[in-house]
């Protein structure tokens, strides 16, 4: 009953409040679920051509970048219109921030400032059309996982709900939204909220669900009625997945994208060990050595957004790694193409002397967006009671003020149990896989310092 009310009344109310068209896009996504492989590709090609033409006509930044980029920035593509175009990075967009939003775009623009999982603070601009696709694609992903729109669900996140529109949204969505203490997830409170709300779905970071599953196991707590688990935002290891599924007795469905950029790119199939690409809103490429990755190869995730005319993202390097799929039809019957696995975002958890933990997302979302003119960061746990925060500054950075703000933010969450040192450096090296690693712990789960070999 409420599912019908939700789609016919709740979404239109939210659309009017936010200036979006989520209900229309969601209806279209329902239609494209039955598209064939060729129909999906035709749709994607048409939208790709439109966004490239728009970008080339209205963006001086992209025109100059496409014309002047060196050969080592360019890559071949299975998409003819993208073939040979250079790959754009966060650094490129940060330097060109004054050129966005494009003056030719007349709609509402949503500003998103994020520390980012790659350790590079960036501001992204999202058109109202892209915001509609962002939300509608998320709803579709949850539906594919088994959730029915309008059913009560619980969301675990780090950001507090401060805007009244967000609180109204939670009420209409029947969402119990919990912003937990970053040092120690209130697992008991979460279980009480699940029982009270009768939530059938939990959406959270994988690392958060793993902590909750451990609490359930240690206290012999059974699943209070959850039948859908979705994770996003960090790398879900097989070990953690198995422990979560053992505690709840239901499968975990992971999905992948970029919250700051406003993109849901892929979601795990419920019937096969692979991720479906949501091609209606993006073109995802897996690139290796300047070419498309072959089946089974690991490469960089590069994507083009198809509905963001405020700040187009064309061949944008997300900073994550993924394994190319084999191109075979999926057993589930959907024609949406697949990739085999998501390999990126392998970050560490910071332990505290009091027995708590600072999850990687605490650093992505929290302290580093408080200070302007920070280029990159890396948090390294050298000892159980000591962090070293490495920072790369842009000109104009107030370093003493930055240190004070970051130290206060982390210290409050860790209840003063961590000594925090700062190291201002010229550059932060990448890992052996060529991927940033913004959070590094040299402490084992038992609180002992690992060897340099194990901790690298």
C-alpha cells in the first residue's frame, strides 16, 4: 500500500521541494530494465554524443584540455567518440574550478565539497538533472537488491542531519537515519533502532556493517527482521562479507560510485559474482596502460557522466581500480554490461587506545573539508596512541589554523586518546598499484605494531 503512495505522492513532493525529477527518471529506469544489449548501447551512445557536443561547445576548459593534453594523458577507447581523448583528474578540475558551472547551463546547481577517498579535497557541482539520476539510480539499485520503495529502512552514516528538508525526506522515506560516533559505533543503539523501526533494509559502509555483525556475534543477537543489506563507500573484503552474512543470514549487495561526483556506476548482481553497470547515466571504462583493459585485467576506473551539464565529467579518473568482466551474458537475464570486481578503496581502520575505531570514511567526510587550500592528505597510525597526519598545501594555506582544526576534530572523536603529529610534505607517494592510500594503519587488530612488510 505505502509503496504505491510512495511512488505516486512522496516522490512528487520531494521533486517539488528539491527541483528534481526523480520520479520521472525512476520510471524511465524501470522501462530500460527490459532493454536489449543493443538498445542500451544505442541509448548510451546517443546521450554520450549529446554531452560531448554540449561540453565541446560550452566549456573552454575542455576544449583547451582536449587540444593540448600530452599523449601520455590520452587513451584509446571502445567508444569511438571517446577514443584518443585525454583522461581528466581531480587535480585538473581543482585548477579549473573557476570555469564551472558552465554559464550556458541555466538550471539549479548543487555544490558538494568532499575530502574524497583519494585524499584530494575537491568541490563538485551537480546539475539538477544529475541529482535526479543520482537518486533514481540509487533507488533502482536498492530495488534490485530486494528492497521495496516505501518500506522502512535504516541508514548509517557519518554526516549529521541538519537541514529540515533532509529530516522531512527521512520521514517520508520511512528512514531511520543514525549518525554514529566515529570512534565507536553504538551497536546496541543500532539494534534497538532496528527493532523499534521494524526496518527491513540497512544501507551502510561495509566496515560499519562488519562492526555491527561482530557485536551481534559476540552477544548472540539474531537478525531482528532485516532482509536487505546494501553497502557502499569502502572496499568490502570477502572475509568481512562472510562475517556480515553469517550474522544476519542474508546476502550483502554492494554498489559502487562516487558520492561527491554524484554518480552510482555499478551494483552487484544478486545472482552472480559481478557488478552491473548503470549505463543509462554514465559510460564506464576500465583502462590499463592507455587502452581498454582485457577480460580479467585490473585497470583504472574512468567514467563519463551523461546528464551533468553544470560541470561535465568526461573521461574522469575516479582514482579506483576494477577488474574487467568477460563480456558474457549475466545469468540474471539483465542486458546491462558487467565488470568482475571492484578493487579500489582498500583503506585501513585506525584503532584507539580505548578500544574504539576510526573508520576510513571518518577521514574522507570529516576533518579535511574544514580547511581551505589543502591539496592532499594521508593519516598514518605509527603507534596505537599516535597518528601522523601528512599534508600537502596549496599557496595560501594557513598551516597553524589547519593543524588546530584537524587536531580538534580527530581528538573529539577519539576522546583525546590519540597524540596527533603533523608532517607538511611536498608530495604523498602512491601505492604499488598506483592508487592513493589516504589512511594507513601500522597497528594490527590486536593493537600491536605490524612489521614494515606487513603494514605497507
